C-alpha cells in the first residue's frame, strides 16, 4: 500500500516550520503556479520570478492559512496577485526614463516566438486588461470553476462570469487570424 | 481580415458574446432554429470554432516549469529561516514526546503508521547507500524511542525524527556517505509513507575494511 500525505498534512507540518514538508508542497504545485504565471505574463522569465515570489510569500504567510479554502486555491490567489503586481510595474525595457534602448536584433526568445503557432493568440491574450486576463486564464487554462475563480479573485461567481464573458469577447475581437 | 471588430451584435441581432460563450462552454444553441438558418450566425460560428480550438490546444500544451524553481525557492526559504531564528533549524528540534505511531488525520478517517514500518524503510535505504557497511545494532540510544538494528525512530503527529548508528566502509568519505544516507532516507520516508521526515541524525560508530 502506498500512502501519500495530502496537502492538509503537509501544510500542517509546514506551518510548524517544516521546510521539507513545504518543499513537497512546492513540488506538487509548481506546475500549475508556473503555468498560470506564464499565461498571465506571457514570458518565461517573468513567469519564473512570479512563481518563486508566490511560494516565498506563501511560506511567509503560511500561519495565516486557515484551510477554509483548498491550499491550491490559496496559492492561486497569491500567484494571481503576484502576476497583477508584475503587470502593474512599468517594464524596464519600455521605460522612457531609463534611457535604455531595446536590442533590435532577434535573440533566442524572438526566434522561438516566430515559430510559435500560438503567437497571435498569445498576443491577443496579452492585449486583455489584467482584470480580464486573470479570470480567462484561470478558467480556460487552469480549468477552475466559477466559484473557485471567485475565491481566487475575491469576487462573486456572478462577477466572475461577467468579467470572463467580457474577456472572451475581447479575445475573439482582438485575435488576428 | 479582422472578423469581429465591427460590433457586438451580428446583423441578425444576435449578441456576439452569446455565440462566443456557446463555443467556449460547448453549450447547446439557445435558438437552434435561428442558428441553423441564419447566414450571419453560421458564418460567425465557423470563425469562432477554430479560434476557440486554438485556445483549447494551447491549454493542452505541455508546460515545463524551470528545473531550478523548487531549489531556488527552498534556498531562499532556508536562508530566511537561518537569518530569522537559527535555533529553529529542524536538526536541533528534538522530539519532546514519544509516540509509537504517526497519526494522519484525513477527511474520511485516520491512518496510523507504526514506527517499525518507518524503521524498516530507513534500514533498507541506509543499507542500500554506497559506503554503508552496516547499521550498528550493538549500540542503542535509550534517550530516544525504540531502537532496533541501529535505527531509532521518534514521531510526533506527521513528523519523523530518526537516529542512525552507521558503520562506514574504510576509504569512503564520511560526510559524503552521511549526506547520501540523509537524502535517500528522507526521500524514501516521504514517498513510501507520505510523511515528511524532518530530522535524520547520524552517528558513525565504526569503520570497516574488507
């Protein structure tokens, strides 16, 4: 018989400062948190930063987690906030005051982008406002139910529905075939 | 061509958002008769379906988190712990109360894992580590729980502390062997029992050659 401790036990151990238990939680959730960040932010480097920040903040705030929602929902909430914070920060490359010019030569990233057949879809997702993008990503890419998205975003299920419908509409209107 | 930039209603009066949701949620049309006969609706659906197909395809696309993610997070956390309260490092956290089983509470009941189960897992892993000749069955440390075959296991709730008395083969670097044992034992206890091993203390009591 193989026994696997569920998140609740690991969280309890981690709350008692057990870093090994927390490491197991990070392993279990890294994929969904990184994927959320990748779809929200559109590039791997920002996604990695946001995912790391999410787990660090979760560790620091662990004592406040009361298991009223699933641990994954709580993490999604932190991760979404980290992504929204990243999106609200001015990007250094486009900051007119930094005086730095963007490198016009195509680097490895842009070569990958050229070959990406999802490119126009990703561009359209990137054009959504952060408030529209979050419910869209949580629904279409993470497969969350309206109620759970509501818990993540602190909105009623009805408000989630409204934002999600708006986001879908903007997405199809913005998608250039 | 940018098909849906005109407005939010089709010329037939149907709201575009309704059609988008119908496709996204795989819903049945609210007005099947109209949709099957309306040129505008059919044209819009014919554009929306492949578009949404791409969304679904992207959702199915495999995403691989960067390999260093877990390590980077844990490094930062351990650095933070050391800074904040060095006295709370797990290896110094000695179990105050001894129990003979670990108790896991689930929603549909509880599960107890006996300490002899954990001890067996630990013995097997330790002996399988290169450089370890034997566990020292002769010595026991009566301060901590039950000792059998050179391993002492103590548990509190879902945390395990283990003490091992090792005999290492001459010529093997002891710090490396000890590190390997700690890694293997910790991993095995975690995966086999689902418990999080907190502390694995080791004493090398002897070295042996051929």
